[in-house]
């Protein structure tokens, strides 16, 4: 509905699982006073991972604020660095989750930042800019309620796969985009491919998560 | 039915097929609304729960549950299922930026089909496509569609408009928000408006199958009508992008359940 959709569906519902789109950091750096671009990017990624962990609204808001501060610091340090542009986008995603009434505007800026990151280094985080862009475009409410566009999302997912075909999350993003555009056979193939790629990787939490996502996708498609 | 209210929590089911949003995302907002409306109606604390379902099948399943006593639905859903589910409208939503009524607009490719008679073999795509009764007899009441016109539901209006541009025999039925945004699209000049509906209700709150005793329904109706002035009401409404409610003003030809 527009109460239906213009309002709550386009804002409350827009709180996406964006944290999961970016590679998880191993730990959050303790001292950011003299932080490098890499430190700040890792700090934002850590905030993103924590925010995904089922924290309360207040904590989520704090994490989003922290990530925003780190993203601004990163952009001051290296305004054209793919890492800063990419994690600025991730920070905006956290803000969109924390502030759903501003989600549309934040997600639009997020997409712009991802486009800039893609231009700076399309391979960053194993084609992360295109992968995250694909997921935002596929999951966000579509025109005119939000920036979602499944056709553009599918194109971004295809670019990510073309750049880094061996990275399971790229295949998972492609599978999701294909599913949303009605290509269930293509989606099943991509989920299966993601599963096969993940299975040959060394054991890790990421690998387990990718396998779980692939299995869920295959289950949904059956 | 009175027993139900004494022993169980009644549920207000929000159902919005075709529009974005997952149940978990919407839950805090529908909870807030149910709490504010029930309090305003003088119902006991916790006596009204809320549930949201973005799918037609899921919504219908929830509405069939005996604990589901009230529903908040788009008018299209009411036209399609009102008689089947014995829905009795209590109030009509006043939606921010839209109002209590909206017009639906049929658009096609400029230079393409121009009238109902030329639509043979076409598919009409709409967010309300799950409700063919609404599409044929409410939104496009002024047009007698050829029998072979197909009606298709979609939540991806932009993709549907691209299908129109690509030359597919597709027309898109837009709600008021969508048609108002049409000029913002870079390819808007390649589209044309074929017809527009009369003003129709946007959304309704209705009692399901007389599951709310008449006095309680009346109290709830009164509460909805004054909700914007009630404690917590404005916030609850605002979270759902609502301004308030008015008495139902259904078109004269809307089927009576």
C-alpha cells in the first residue's frame, strides 16, 4: 500500500541487509586517531558486522554514527580512494537502517558512492562496488518509491561476476538478481555455482555463510 | 465472537500485495498503529495485535484466521476479495501526499494502442494486477476490454514500462503516486496516457466477517476518525504515511459484500 507504499513500505522496508554485502573485517582497530585508509575501512566494516548482529536500535544508531565519522575521515584522507568511497557507501547503508525515514535519500547517495568506487577500482573487495550496488538495486523499493531497479541490479551483478567469477558472493548476488527478474532457472544455476565455489574454499565463517545462502536460495527455487 | 475478545488477542491484518516491504520491517509500525488505535477506542491494553503481509496469498491466509478481526487493505484488494471475505469497511484512509482517493492511469507507448478496441492481445501490468476485478471494473470501468486482454501483477513498474518501450504489447496501469512521478523518467515522452479512472478510495480498514461485535466496531471506527488528535495517534499515523481516516466513501457500484 502507499501507506501503503510511499511511506512505511519505502522507508521501514528499505532497511536492507547491507552489512552482509561487504567483506567482513577480522577486528576493529583500537586507535583511529592516526588511522590509515585501511584502518578506517576496517573500522566501518566492523561496525557493519556488529550492526548485522541483532543489536538494539540505539546501538545500531551509534554504530551508524561511528561508521559515518570514520567514512568522513577516510574521505578527507583519500577522497578518491576506492576503499573510502566503498566504505562510505557501507556507512550510508548503516545510516539507512538506523534512520528509515531518511532511507531513500541515503540509499541514493549510497549508490552514487558505489558508482564512484567502481570507477576508482572495479575490483576492490572482489568487485564489491558492483556487487553491493546490485544488491541495493535489487532489494530497495523500486520506482517511484525508492531507488530500486531490478534490471540495473542484474546488470551490476553480471559485471561483478564478469570481474570476479570465482568469488561466491558475486554468484549469490547474480542469483538474487536473476530470481527477482523472474529467471528462476538462471537463479538456480547461479546459486548452484556459488555453492560449488564455496565448497572448495577453506573452512571459515564466511564460507559457511555463503553455503547457507546458496542452500536457502536453492531451497526457495525448488 | 464476543468470546473471542474475552479470551484471545484480536489481530489487525495489514495486507499490501505488490508493494515493497517485508513483514519484519513493517512490524514495529503496524504494532504502533494497532496500539494507538486500540487505546483510542477504549479497548484493553494488548487486546489488538497487528500483522503485516506483503503477499496476496499470505494476506488471504492470515485473513482466514479466526483471530483476524480487522484488516487494512488497498481498495483494489477490497474490490477483489471484499465479498468473498465478507469485509465491512469501517473507515477510509487519508494517505499523505495522495489523499482519501486516487485516480489510476493507463499508459502505453506513444503511437501505439489508443482505445479499448485496439487492445486485443495486450497485457495490462499493474501493482494491482492481482485484482483483475478492480482493474477491469473499477480502474478501467470506462473501457470495455477485449476478452483476451491479460492482467498481470508486478511490483516492478519500471521494468514494466521498459517492456512498453521495447514494443511488447503491454500497457501499464499506474496508481496516483506512480503517474505523478512519470514525468521524472527520461523516457516519459515516449509514453502516453490512454485513460484515467474516476477518483477511487486508496485504502480501507474493514471488519472481517462480522468478527468484531457491532458496538466494539463502532468504537473502533470512532477511534480511527479521531486518531490524528489522540495520544500517540499522529506519530502512529505518520509512521504509516497516513494523515488520518474519514468515513468510507465507496463508489456507488462497488459490490456489497
